[in-house]
């Protein structure tokens, strides 16, 4: 599971995703085997876009959960 702290940090610092977060997302989306074999440069544009969408969705969910505490 993706670390909640990592997702919350993403929104605050507006920086690139950590390697750990990218790996977790790639595993969830089912293309980590490609990353292991060929590196991040081998993923499709569609996979990269889906990874960004999922990261944004998880960040929004984490922020909403934090507001509701």
C-alpha cells in the first residue's frame, strides 16, 4: 500500500514522485514488470498518464481523510 505520508507530501512540496511511490503505483496498475525489465523509459504514455491520475486521486483521498479527522 502506498504510504499516506508520501501522498500528503506530494501536495505540499509539488515535486516529482518518489521512486517508492512510482513503484507502488506501477505495481497497482500492472506494469511494474516492464519497469523491472526495461526501466521507466519503457512504459507507455498511457501507463504514465494512468500513474499520474492514480497519484492525484490518492492524494485527494488522503487530503480529504485528513480534513475529516
